[in-house]
C-alpha cells in the first residue's frame, strides 16, 4: 500500500478531487437555496475548516485546496453584487432567508480565511487565501456601510404599525437575541417606544448581527468607528432638537454679561439633565443590545461617547466658575452643582469610567468653591454695608429684606450647601465665629441680645454659615439704629427689623430647620424687649403727666397745677402723635400689638385721671379748654399711629 507523501495530511484526502461546478449566473439568483449546490458547498466548507483546525502541525502545509473554496468565495461576492445592484427586492434587509444565508456565509468565509492563513504560503494556499480575503474585505466594506446606514437612517423611524412578531431575525435561535427583543417589545407595549434612541426591534437585531459578524471577523476597529461617529452625531442632533445644545467656548463664556450667561446656564442645566436622564441611559441600552456578546467593547464605546459630550459640558462649567463672582449668581451655581452631582452616578453606572467620574467630580468641586466664596462674600458685604442715611420712619431696612430673602432661598438648597461647606477644609478659619464659655451672669446678659453667642459645636457647617450671617446682620442693624437721634424711633427700627427677621424664619420651613425653635423663642424675646423699651421711652413721659402726686394740698386740689398737667398731657400726646404717625410698622400684627399695648397702658390711666379731676375745673367751657381729648379720642388717635402718614388730630366730643 502506497504511503502518502510526508507533506500530505490524510484528513485532507477526501477533499483532494472535490470539485463543484457553479454557474455564475445562478449565483445572482435572489434566493440562496436556488444557487446550485449552495447548501452542499457550505457543508463542505464547514468540514474543511474543522479539518484545518484539527491539524496540530501546520508547518507541513497543505497539498492542495479544494476547488469548492474558490467557488464559495464567488458565491459570497455574488451575494454582495446582488445587494448592490440597485433592485429594490434585492436590498439588504428585504429578504430574511437570503440575508440569513449571506451572514452565515460571511462568518464562514471569515473562519476559512483565518484557518488558511495559519498554513505556510504556497501557490495553492496563496491563490485561495487571496480569493477568500478579497471576498471577506468586500463583505466587511458592505456590512460597514449597512451598519452606518441603519444607525443613521433608522434612529427616529420606528414604525408602530409593524407587527413585531412577524419580523424575522438573523439568528432566531439565539436566546439572548430573543430576550432583548422581548425587552424592546415591552417598551413598545408600555408606550415607551418614543424613548431615545427610537430604533425598532428589527433594526436593533440587524445592527447586533452586523456588529457581531464584523467583530468576529477582526473588523472591530471599523465597526466601532462607525458606531462612535454615528452615535456622536445622533446625540448632537437630539440636543439641538431639545434646544439644549452647548456650543460656546470658554472665551465666549468669559465675555458674557450675566443676563446672557444666566440664560446659557439654564440651557446647560437642561443639557446635563437630558444627558443624565435620557441620552446616557438610552445609549447604554442601545449599546448593550448591539454589542451584547462583547460587554468590554460596549463599555469602552459608551465611555468614549459619553466622554465627548461630558467634556463639552465641563468646559462650560469651568468657564462659568471662573467668571466674576457676585451674590446673584449663587443660586444658578447651586443648580449647576446639583446637575453635575446627579451626573456622577449615571457615569458610574453607565460607563464605569473612573477617569471621567474624577473629571466631573473636579468640576463639581470648582462650582462648589465658587458657591461657597459667593456665600462668604455675602457675609463680607453685610459687615461692610455702612449706609449713613437712616431709613425713613424706622421701617425695615433694605439690607434686612435682601439678606433674609437671600438666606431663605439659600436654605432651600440646604442639603447641597451642607455638602459644599462640609468640603471646605479651612472653614473654621474663614467663617466660624469664635465660640466662648460664658458665665451665668454673661449668659443672662446675652439672652437679651439679638446675637447668637451659644456654643456652635453641634451645628452643621451650613447652619454655622447662616447663624454667622444672622449675627453680622444683627450687628449691622444695631449700628444703623444709632443713626436715629430719637431713642424711641431707634427701638421701633430694631423692633421692625427684628420682627421681619423672625417672621421670615417662621414662614420658611427650610430656614426654620436651620435656625431651630430655640432661636425663634429667643428672637421673640428680643423683639418684646425692644417693644418694652419703646413703650417705656415714649409713653412714660405721658403717664407722668397723669400722676396724682402733688395735686392734693391740705386736702384740696391744686387747680393751677391740674390745668398744667392737662396742658402738658395734650402737648406731649400731640407731639408724639404728630411724630409717630409718620413712623412705619408694616407688619400688621406688630402694628396691632403696639397700639393695643399703648392703649392698655394709657387709656385706663387717662380715663381715671379725667374722671377724678374734671369736676375741679371751674366750668364746662373751661373743662373743654384744658381737656382737649376725651379718652375715646385718644384711643382713636392711637389707632392712627405707625401708618407712615400724618393723621388728623380732630377730637371727638362726648
């Protein structure tokens, strides 16, 4: 029995004379099963690949390559020619069975090319390898273009009228594919089919099949490049569609007026939210479906796609943080801070990119630094506000309104500001007032002060900032109160501002949580103290006129002194009324409390004085001359105090 030549492997002997005739015209037929001996060739190619793979020593080479290998290469090229012929019915994706045969053939020729490439070159190998390589390259170029077309043309063309269950997949036996289609179908059934990105289940299946085929054939770079460029363009188009595209560079941002920048920041915030809530999760879902068999490729692609978008967003954030700082920018900066904070977990979950997360975290810190600096600038501006003109009528100072409204809105960002100030390593040096241990006598004295000298050890960083601002405001108001020469008006001013501060805190859940109920009780005590001081300073002079002391001499009324007392009362009361009716107490409750307290002290004393001593005046006309106002007149005139205008002093007769 003749031995085989040393270089010839027995396992190849059955293919040595294999030859399949192929009519090239039949290869252009639209259905692969009609191509003569097509199925048989596929089986032969598979067997040949298995035989090549089983050869351990490939250095001995091959005696020859079967003729059907060249035939198979021509079949693949014929299919590509058919798809690109321009006939509608021959387009890729129109004939499921033919498409399935083509994709299987491409995977098969890819394996065949790789298997042949492992053997030493010779005339036979080179010829067949060249033919399979050319066919593979043409197939990859074709699939690359189809991949691009599907990505770019199908993104927003989901046809809801299609019956999902009728479309065929390239790989209906693949369990993962079926699972993905079920997920997509559930989204369609639940009304989420318009969610970004809006690819039909059929399109996603085609994209996945092409990607798998290209990557397995060694064309990962080409596949990923097409996917990256297409998705980057799709994201930009989506941002434009939603009117939240950010196209400004850092120089343009730096030159902006605040009014313009404020609008751009709002647009930027919408862009970040859109990326966090819609675009990035949508890109993850799409990538996971298309690259389901290659999770590492998917993560890398998603990371690259997210990075190009995020970097543009971060450039704007950095430019904004470098702009000139002013108090009105705080709340926009806080909105930016929160938007970026919400972006970090999305990047963590979707892309697993530590580098990208670090860059976003750094941008968050820069915005946070800007916000904290602005807040501390508020404290500086409170302390340095040195207006020398008192507010008319002792009304609430504009600084008080500004600071309290500012703090109220700031407290609505309490959680965010707690994070920001918690990161300030030099907080104790910059913004915390020095705490001190007080003796019992000092504590009693300080309890009558509007300032907050309690120990701050248990307070949060942001609470300390608010308390500090409050203390600075109290100090400034105390300084401004001294601009009033009239001591009574000074107390009205402090009372007005103290009451306004208290009502602002009580009226806002957020700021009340920061200041606490103890602070509110203490502030109420301080306002009552101002009230008492005002009443003592103003009305004690009036009450002294109604004192009985000295009116009785040896059991008789000193009529001259009595007349003087009535005249002095009238003069002082009219002076007080004329002056204090121009004073302003805008808080209706405080205004009412003041009037009631004045009436409660003055009216009973005046009524008693008139009732007891009226009879000692000589006649009715003389009594009217000295008793200009009846108690009811005084009570009515008290009702006209603190309205900021001059009230008529006309008296009422009884």
